[in-house]
C-alpha cells in the first residue's frame, strides 16, 4: 500500500495524456471546460478540457473540444469521483447525500450483504452511484444457524431476519467445525454471485472465535477473496485493540490472505497510533493488510450491540454522558442507557470518544484510505459522516488546517481504494483515475469553498462546494443540485463472477 511512492515514477503519463488527445471537432457527450484536472495516479495537475463519450473519459487536452453538453468548470478542481469502500447507506437517500459529497462508487465492504445475488438484483437499474458489496459473514452464519433466508435489506447485521432473542443467541454461539463448513459454503455461494470478498463484523459476532476467523482466512486465500474486518476488540484494556490487529496480521501472514482493518480511529481508540505503526510494519514485511479512517471523533452503533456489554466504560474509557441517543440527541444517563438497551436494542447510539488530534494525524498519514462508514438516516437523524466525510477532509483538513496536500487527500479517496480492490475486482482498474479510457466517474469541486455541513444535531445537510458529479458519464449533480431520476450506477463485482 505504498501507492504514493510510485507517483513520481508515473509522472511520465502526464506527457502521454496531453499529446495523445489531439482530437479536433470530435463530438463528445459532455465536455468539462477549463478545469484544474488532478489525477493522483499520474500526478497530472493542470488546466485541461475533459471530453466524455459513452460513459468513458475520451479526451484530456488543452485543445478545444465540442460537446453535446458543455460545462464551464474554470476555477474548479476536476478529480476522479470518490470511491467509498465503507458505506452501509446502500439506498438512494444515502446515494443522494453521498453524490453531493463527491462520491461516485459506494461499496458495502465491512459488513457485507447476503444473499448476494438478490442484493445486486435489488439495486440493478435503480442506483445513483456505482454499487457493490462483500459477502456478509454475519448473515451467512446466521442463515446457517437459523435456517433463515434474508430479504436484501439494508440492515447490516441481519437482525431483522429472525426474532431478536434468536439473533442475540446466534451471534454469541460458537460454531463447530461442521458449522464453520456450512457457513463457508454460504459464503462461497455469495462469492460466486459476485460478492467483493468477505465482510466480517467480528465485534458484532462474539461467538466467532479465533478458529472460525482463521478458517475464513484460509478459505479466502483459496478463493482469492479480500477480507474486510470490524475488529474483535475496540478496547484500551486487554484483550485490547492491539490484539485485534495482531489476530488479523497473524492470519494474513499465515495464510497469505489479504485483509483490511476498518476504521482504525474507532477500533484503535487511544491505541490507534500504535495500531497504525503495527500495520505499517507488517506491510513492510509483505503482509497484505490495509486500513482506513472516517474523519469524525464519534462512532455510531446500536445500543444492544456486544460492544456495549457490561464493562464498556473501562474498555473504551467513556461514561454514560459520552453516549448520545441518535433520534433525540440526548446524552444518556445510567437510567436511560439501561432503559433504551432493554426496550430498543437496535436503536442507534453515537459514542463520543476519539480525540481530534488523533483523527487529524490518521487522516494525514500516507496510505490510510478515507471512508465514510455511512450509516444512513432514520427519522431524519444520523451520523454526519454519511453526508459530509469527503468535503470535510477537503475543506477542514486540507484547506483550513493544511495537515495534508490536496493531491494526497484525493489519492486517499480515489486511487488508493481503487488499487486495493483491483486485484479482486477488475472493474476497479478503470476507476479512481482521471485518465483517458477510465470510467467517467468524476467529482468537480471548488477547493476554496468545499466544506461539510452535516452535524450530529443536523445530519441531513448536504456538503457545500461539490459543484458537479458524473457517474459513468451521466451528470448526477450539476451546480450543487441533484439531477432527478437518473440511475447510472453500475455493479462492481469480484473477479470470480466476471463473464
Ligand atoms: Zn464498523
């Protein structure tokens, strides 16, 4: 994952791009005129016209281009559309807010979906953004244990598929060897149906012991599948967040498999910087591991989750008043915590526990991918990361605080996630690049004004300064307004399922 080191080496591509596009009088579907084109892979950072035809970037040039539709983007940055590899808000409400934040591909990699074929079918022809998902370990496991089949819902845990008591029992049940095989045969079916790897929310499935996770790594290696993990422990006391990383590093090293540790800020907590050092050290020893961060100091989960089982105050070093009931914004007390946990275990709770200085350092760290961990909205409430993640990094951390250069921030939103998925999902080789021949997934923004507006009190606020967004050449956002009734999003599937 040392992508940035190769940027200088590939700068020759700038020349290749600019001399190979001397097309005059050609007709393009859309022309973006006179913008500052920034491509993190080649390093191109110059004023160019961009011609789009049949959903692809067909020309990048200083020459004049004629388009059926021409958009003046002078003074604006023209970048590859942002690829969000950690997005639970897989519906068009989520898509709309993410499009206004510059996202063009939104993938549910962490917790995944199941059954996979039905889920892809449910989004076909209806998605604003490109979509895709891993096979959900949690749901494949629940299906094996309970015999339940699932609707293709947006509920990440499968909690709505079986009665609550059965669900709570299942996630705490340790599997026998035969049951592990049964679970893996469900996962295999999901991979055949195009699932982009395996999503494991092991913190939400405390019954999944070390053996089960190791077997999944062996299986994933055999099936050439990437594993995404919400780690076992987000704790500062042992077993702690470092045990989480060590389990993943050990399994990846032992099997040769590939793993991605989700949201290092919230999983690491006070230990996040040590966790990051550990991951970087493993990378230098060829362990195939990567990580990501969402740029906020509070997490979002359900109040009945095992993460909030007794002892959470010591594990996370927080107390009741650090927890916020999402629907009302109220801070909890011992009494309201116990009441909500008993009466509405799947109600959403926001935990304020991370330090801003730590998030700032992780956002700036080379190689760490930016993700939203979008959790969508319920009753108008939500975590601001669904709507604001990418504009927040560009406005707050790049422009206002200058903790990282704009090109590096863009790399973390485009080429880094594209390259991470590329060995498993060939479609990603055409994404995350502002280059001739790439998919016309493009974000055009004003670097002087781009900023997030969503807050914990008011999460459904569009970002400012993301002017135009194109998905497969279709304008889904123009002049900071959504285009109604366009659904150009295409599926991203794994290599096994490709024709
Ligand atoms: Zn998570």
